[in-house]
């Protein structure tokens, strides 16, 4: 099957109520994928790792999205925006996130991620927005935000552990 080579795909607010279609992973020219508020369930399809040009991924408010996301995040080396608030992805923020030098906007707000916020976040000198509110993660804020000279928006839950 031949797939259309779309650059941006927005499926926001469509109340899809199912899992993400694996076929999206065939859209190798895709630069932006927005699936906000769709009552999505399941995990990120492994086919999505093959989206080499993806610069923006937004899945806000899909409480049924679960499982790991780390392998996808690391594979999307052109990523500029990664928003997964209100999802139930599992695991922790991978240390390799610090290698995503183009990252400008990042949100893990209202997720169930655990572990420690990696200090490698301090390498993201282009980061403008960082939302870490409502997390149950340990972090050393001074070692993380000290180098983030482009940061203009920061949200952190007051109950973080330092």
C-alpha cells in the first residue's frame, strides 16, 4: 500500500476512542502529530519509531494511553515539542533526553512517571517551556534549570523532592 507523504497530521478532539493506528508509522515525511483529547487507549505503536522527521508529538488528555514511550522519544532526534500531559505512559524520563538538542517545549504534566528527573535536561539549552507539574519524581531543580538560558515557562508541582 502506498501512503500519502503528509507533513502534519492533526486528529485532535475527534473522540476516536481507540488505539493509535499503526499505519501512521508509514508516513515517513511526518513532522507533526497531534492526537490531543481523543480518549485513546493502548500503547504507542512500534511503527512510530520510523518517523525520522517528527518534530512535534502532542497527546494531551488521553488518559488511556499507557506503556513505555522512551524508545520513541529517543528515536525522534528532530523533536522540538513533546507534550504527553494527562496520559498514563509508564517508566521514567530517559537520560538520553539531553541529546535532543532541538527540543523547545516539553511537558510531562499530570503523568504517572516515576524515578528521577534526569540531570541531562540541563543540556537542553534551547528549551523554552518545561512542565513537570503533578509528578511523583525526584529532582534537583537547581542542577537542571541552571543552564536553561532560553527557559521562559516552568511549572513544577510544589511537592517535588530535592
